[in-house]
C-alpha cells in the first residue's frame, strides 16, 4: 500500500467547495484484503488506537456506521479506512473536519483509489494521511506489512503528531478571531506559519497577530512588555500596583526583597506565559533560586511585593471589559489514600484535558517545576496528601501549564471593572489583559485591597472562550467588531474568468475597464500578476497562489482572476467565492492529461468558477457545454452571452426579465446590447472597439461582450464600460501574445499565442477576412498534446494560407526534435496542401525569420508564437534584406531610434527586473 500522488486543494475544486487533500492510493495486494477478510482483530486494534472512530457515521449517517461498514458484508477496502483515519487523526489534534470521499479511479487501474479528505491546516493534513498509512500498515498481518519496523510505537506517534499539528495550527486565540470573522462573512488569509493573519481583502484588510491587531500602537506593546515602566505609569494614575525593584544579580534581588519587607514575587523583566515566575517567597535561598530561574528568560529581573488573593485575568477590548476569569494553578486535591502521582493520573483522565491546546484543559505534568513545588511542602510524587488537601504543581495559573479557569464576568465589582479599563487605556492598548490579584473579585479593591500584577499586550482568549467552569464569553467578536464596525466593507469585488480560449484577453480587458472606472484592479494572467496596470510578478499566474497575492495587496479594490484548468486540477480555486464568474468556452485542449479525456470532463473542471459565483454567472450560450453549467450555479443572476440574436433559450431568458448580452445587427454594423429586467441597453458598435479590428476579429467581439457582461454585473457604470472597451487594444503592451499587430514593415504581421485547434482556427479565419496579397503562417503545437490534437491544429490552418512554416516549441515535452513540425506538415499534405508550400524549420526563431524574409509588400504573416517577448522583439526589429523595401523611418531624430513597441518591451522587462525580482516557471494552463 503506497501513495502514488498527492494534491492539496486550497479552495473549491471538483471534489468540494472547501480545502481537501486528494491521495492516489495503490493498495497493491491489499485490493484482495477488505476489512472482513483482515478479520475482527484488525478492526478491534484500529478502534483501540482511535476509539472515536465509533462516532463516524459513514454512509449510514449515524454514529457507528463506519464500524458497521468494516464488520458487515464484504467489509470495506483500506483506501476508505485510510480516509476515516486521516480525518480522525485531525480530530484528535483539535480540528473539526468531517468530509471524506473514496472512489476507485478506473477499471483499468485495479486497486488504485482516489482518497479525498478535508483538512484545516495544510501540513497537518498531509501528516495525517501519512500517519494513517503507517498506522494501518502496523495493524496488518505481518506478511502484508510493508513499512512498519520494530521501533513503531503508536502512543508516541500519536502524541508527536498532535504536537506537530498544534505547532502549525492557529492557536486558540487566533482561531477564535478567525472564527468570529468567518461568522461575519469576513474572508481571511494566513500570512505565515505562526499567527499572522489578514482579515479582509485588498484595501479593506486588517491584520492580527495572535490578539495584537494592526491598530495596536507599537509604543503600547513596548510599555506592556516593560513591567517596570508599566508599574510606574499605572501607579502614577492612582491604580493599585505592587512595589517593584529591577535587579540584575542575585545579591541585588535579595537586597530588594529585604527592602520590600515581606513575601515577594520574582519574575523576568519581559517574560510571558508565566515562565520563570516564583511567588510568595521570603528566604534568601528561595530568592536567589527564583532569580536564577527568572534570568533564564530575561537578563533583567523584577522583584515585587507579593499580593495575596486569587489570580484574575480581566480582558479589555476597545476600552470596555468583556470578560473576567479567575485562574487557579495546576493542582491536585488529596483523598487521604492516593499518591500525588496517582492523583495526577486521575486529573489527566478528564476527557477535557489534552496535549497543549488540543482541548479545553491541558494535562498536568510531574516535571521539574512540579517537583520544586512539592519540595516546598516536603512532598514527592509518592507522597499521600491528606483528604481535601490542595497540592499545587505550578506557581502560576496559566492554562497552558495545567491551570483551570472560572468565569466571573457576571460578579465583578464595578470598581474593579473600571480599574481594569483605566489600566488598559493608560498603557494605550486596544486589546489588553489585566492580571489582578484579589481575595474576592465581587468586592471593590478600594475596600479589600488587591493589585495589578501586569498588563498583557497579547492576552490569550482560551480561558474566556472555553473556561473550565462558568459561562463562555465571546472574546473574539468585540475585536472583529472593532476592526470592522457593522457596515464596514471587508471584501473587494472579485471576478473570475475561465475557458479554453480568450480568457487572458477578457481578463485584461475587464481589468482595463475597471481601471478606467476609477478602481485600482489586481489582475492575474498567464504572464504575470498586475496591480493597477503594472506587472509585479512574471510567470504563469493563473492559480491559487496568484489569487492570494492579489487579494493580499493593500492597494487593490477589485480583483480579476484568470483561472486556468491547470491550477484548478492542481490546487483548486484560490478563493472560496467570487462575485462574478464567467466561462467563455470549452474546446479540445490538454485532453488526455491528468485523467481529463473528454470535453465533458473538462467542462466539469471549468464550471467550478461559476459554482462559486455569488452575484452573477456569465455563460457563453453559444457553447453547449457552457450552457449546461447554468444548472450548477447558485449565483443570484445568470447572464447569457450570445452572438446569435435568435438564440431561442436566450430569447426566453430575456422575456422572463433575465440578464443577457447579445450581438445585434444594426444599420451601422453590429451592436453589443445588454438586457436586464426588461431593459434594452444598446452599449456600443463593435467597430469602435480597437481590439476587434473594426469588428472583423469575431473572437474579440465575443471577448468584449463577456467583458461588458461581467463589468455590468460588477456594478460598473455603462459609460465607464464604453470608455474601457474603446481604449483597450491588442498591442503587445496591453495584451502580449493576443492578436498583436505590427504593420510598420512593408507587410502586416500578426502574432498570437494560440496553441489549440479552436484558437488557431479563429486566427486563421481572421486572416481570411483581412486583405492580403499572400498569407504566410508559422504554425506549431505544444509537444505534450495528443497526436490527434496536433493534427487538428494543422487542419485548422489547412487551405487558408499560401505558405506554411512548421516549427516546434523550445520545450519538446518528450517529443523528438522535429516530431511536431513533421506531424503537422504530414497532416497539411494529407489535407491537400502542396508540399512545395510547406517548410519544416523546427527552431522557433529560425522559423519566424524565414517567414519575415518571405514577406513582400501587401502580404500578411501570421505567427503562432510560444516565447512571446523574444518573438515580438524579433518581429519589430526585423529589417528586410537585399532589394526589399525598407520599413519607413520610425523617428525624426537620431535620438529616437527604437519604435514604441521596442520601448514597451524594454519597459516591461524593466518592471520585471526592478520589482521584486520574482520569477515563476510557466505553469500548465489553457
């Protein structure tokens, strides 16, 4: 049994709307060993290792259902068992995941399963799958095991996994803040492996790190970390604080204790979580030992007067006390017959206690600190305390060391409440925790005394949201309401576009329209990430990583996400929802790769974009596979786009008050028209859109229509849509590799990145509609496409040009040097193209040079390019040889010897170099 492949989906995918991990699991010989054949001993051992598997409902949808599946009938197979074990492992680590799905991949691959299960934290989810595999292997009959060695110890492996998971999971406080944000429909992004989290998108974002917010003043954090300065400031405000002395040696600590004249507390100058604190000590030996313990955490040490009473944490948010908790250090209570060690075991048997932050309470430990506390009373772990005697094992009451918490918010005295609020305001914190000692929190400190030990700048919420006793308090909600007052936006509008062809142009066009409308758009495309029109990252950026980049940018207020098949298959969507999702078309491309063999399967992948659309799904009604997607979206509105004004379904949709964008014939040409709620809105003539080459580039007419529909659905005003479409063209600067026209040679050159039959055919048809003496084409196809796909590309250009130059891409992708161009050439010959009209020139640069040298005045050269920037430079810098007419002068002075296009190319390269220096390899997209 082994894992063949693994995908971690960070967002919506073909398997779920939420993050899941998918394993391709090969059972090998174990395909013949379902759980009933493995026998009851296997199932019993599994349940002994993970008792809560009894609660898994599985297909029976009731507790115990999974166990029934394993024991009854033919049983179930180990892929299905691994799914449940991976889920349960995350459960015991504190993650509330439940979803899983296991299926056989294909009849052609017996024993290979697709195992899908939900996860919360990426690394934890991956580790859960790997540990599940090892656990199952360890329980198999010896002759079937493949990975288990003699050192395997399940208890150690389980606890190590829990610790591993908790080190990577959000802490209880951060997790509670994220939960409160999600409940308010505020998106979030984890920015590092610790507790730094972005709430909201783009310019609306706020950041938190644990319980410190982006609005917390730095100086306030510094003051709270400086215990001596905090004590001084609070004392000057008339607030109750103990006397303090700052010392740097054991001798000075003892002298300070003598001056304070009474029991003292010794603690690190800038410690946290109760580390290194010793309380209620009087003797010189105790003070010196306490000093050395504190100095392990801080060079400087504070000695302060000891205040008697219970330890309370008072939580103040945005100037108001929201929770008060009494904390009790980890302890056991004697029964007159049990040893301290036995009492610890009894306490730890409480199901609420776990490892670290796994559960509400943390297990007690008989470690060195516990031994010191016992020695203070003359006890050891084998001592038997008297009945009802309390034996403390910690000097501080932190929950992370086994302490307990009791909520006292409802009984705190108003004076104590006001005191805590004044203390936090005095330090300047927006979120602060006051550690207050009092014998009775229900009575005023003015009457019975008490004092503030310290003020915490990043107070933990665990004790308030899940107290050991008393009412849980919503500590996180007030923080989120402070950062995002009701009515405050947290999301930027998001538009996602996919399709086999045209999505890059459409995404760029929409971003341009948004910019013309006054937005600061973030854009992801196949050639990079753009913020407000400037490329910040180069590479194929059509997956979830790029979506995260854009939404984390603090300047953007609208996002346009080009979403490719490759990213969806590899890692899913980068966002859980989009306002507007559009699908342009589904055509044959990349078929046969990653188990996507049919157009229907490809459509299933691409429809994810409209499945997660909330406001509007924009669908090309002229493509049957796209039209069917209307049944899979929950968007409030469906907007159909059609170039057929007689489309029967769209006509009925419009008559019912639906939204649509149609191409209508008018006296002056073709008009892009919007329909919505019975309104008929003529938008603009297609010949006024530069990207359509006066309406002849029909594919860009369609792209403009989809752009208009998306922009309208985003709430962009009609005049801004018109202005955006009127000012967007297909220059290399605005749309590199998308119908770039260069006509400064004696002949016209068009360069395009088309790399599948439909896209190539569209450009070939355009070439037919353009006036030309001769038509020359440089044609190729990616090496990883099927032979039939390459033949389709050849068929798409056959008979439409006077001369053909067949080449290959730089990346052969497993093909021989001239295999692709020869396959295309052979297909052209079979289609009736004369052999003398075909050249095979494998190298792209040499092929383009040959086509350019062949060009004569009035000719049209269509170049299907792969290395876009290199090829465009080659085209614009080309100089005809011999007696051929030279291109007209491009500048009136010697100082201007480069064309505008050359300056654009140079500028784009400069942006890539000068920005963050980030470069990404081209991903597989379509």
